[in-house]
C-alpha cells in the first residue's frame, strides 16, 4: 500500500529530481548507535525497514526524516532532514521528549510514543493527538497520501 503511494510520488517529482535510495546497512547501523547515544532510545524496526528503501523524503511539504547526512557514506539525491538533528531540536521542549519524531508537515508531526509504543500523528503546533496507527507502515502511508493531495 505505502509502496504504491511512494511510487506515485517518485513518478510525480519534477525537474529531474530523484528521491533518495535506501540507506545502507552500515549507515543504518551508525544511525542506531547515534540515536542510542544522543537520544537514549531504540528505533522502531518498521522505521528502519522504510529508510532501507528510501532514506528520507520531502515532497509537497511532507517530510520523513532519514539518516543524518554526517553519518552517510553514499551520495544522496535529495537533501535529508536528519532524524537525530531533528529530534534534538524537538526535544528542547521537555514535554516532547516522550516522542521520537519521525517526520513532519506544516500541520502534523509523525511520532513514536515510547511509553505505549504507539505511532501517532500530532497536530502541529498544539501537539494534540489527531490520529493513531497500528504500525509505522500505516502512519507512513498516511504521510504519503496527504502529500499526494
């Protein structure tokens, strides 16, 4: 399902721009270590699966965070909003430390709530829950669908 919507976005990208290829195993391993050291948490496996296929994406104002550029070994096609850097910014607000921020848009944050292991879409800027998902794939698909509107 999300694969079809990602393909639609890839097909729609204009001006000869290309989405990023997936992060390599080595880059993902570096991200796992960096997140553990700097944020003190573990990454959801589903998120790691997605970034192994597309290492961050920005389309129509919707962003999926990827492996921070300073951890990359391979060249990228599209600038990346790094997961570690982005979370360090969002975690400056103490209340937001209960979430791992995985992406954003002008109206939403896409997060993982550690305590209850939920994937949630939060209203930006109020921080109120607007959607809850059974898994990251469902949340990522919602991000893609909204980006295609």
